[in-house]
């Protein structure tokens, strides 16, 4: 880390993260994408974009901060979800990876939030903070849905539509958070130009 923040790179990373969460949210929504293999591909692509975007944002910061660590944890969470998606999806192992990945992403968002609230005021700050909280909430909802799905799998039950709906809700809440964070990051960048 060089010591100076690359604001344009922050905007670019935030944009890639937002595109990734929206892509993954489509993949988590059976009513929008009925073919399971297509949903899997969207979730894989979306989490790859999210991991990349979070890593770009972490790299853009000029110094090592708590917020940077939060972005790194989020990226690690996405990579963990990817590892779960690359397993046989009908296994406990796959679901455990996905649950752990979502919990890591939620933790990373909260770690970033804990640093962001102490920043001096700037245009877009409220959007970025709200975005971090929504991301944490969305990932937590997805983790809870995954826990329910794991329980169903252990009991030999069919896939429960209510749990898939909960998963989709969590994905869209997370997507809303990343969109708000991107808008906030862009407002900050614009004000500094």
C-alpha cells in the first residue's frame, strides 16, 4: 500500500461489487431464473465479481485500515462461497462453505462499517454506511437460509420454497446495499474532483 487512496479505483471496485451482487441475486431467485444450472452460473459469476470488486476496493486504499480489512474479509467470504458452489451442491459440505462464506461477508461489511462511521463527513458517507449495514443484513439472511437448507438436507426433506425465498430476499438486500455504497462512493469521488 502506497499511502495514497486511489479514489477512481474505489469507485471502479465498488461498481464491480454492485454488478456482482445483482448478478448473484438473480441467480438466487428461482422465479426469475427457473433453470437451476443457470442460477448456479449466475451465483458463481456474481460471487467472482464481488470478490474481485472487494479486492480492488481494498487495494485502492492507500493505508492499512480497519475498513480495508473489512473489504478483505468480504472478498474471502466470496471466495468461500465460490468454493461451496464448486462442490456438489446437494451436499452438506457445499452448504457449509456457502453459509461460512455469507457469514464472512457479513462480518467484513460490519468491520468496514465500524471504521466508516468514524470518518469525517463527506458527500456520500451516509449512503456508504447504510450500504455496509444492508450488505451485512443481506449476507446474514442468506446464511440463515443456508442453515435452514442444511437442516432440510440432513432430514432428507425436499427443497423448501420458503427457504429459497429467504435466500433470494437476502441476496437482494445485499445487492441494494452494494448499489447504495457505489452511489455513495461515486458522490465522494465527484465531490473531490
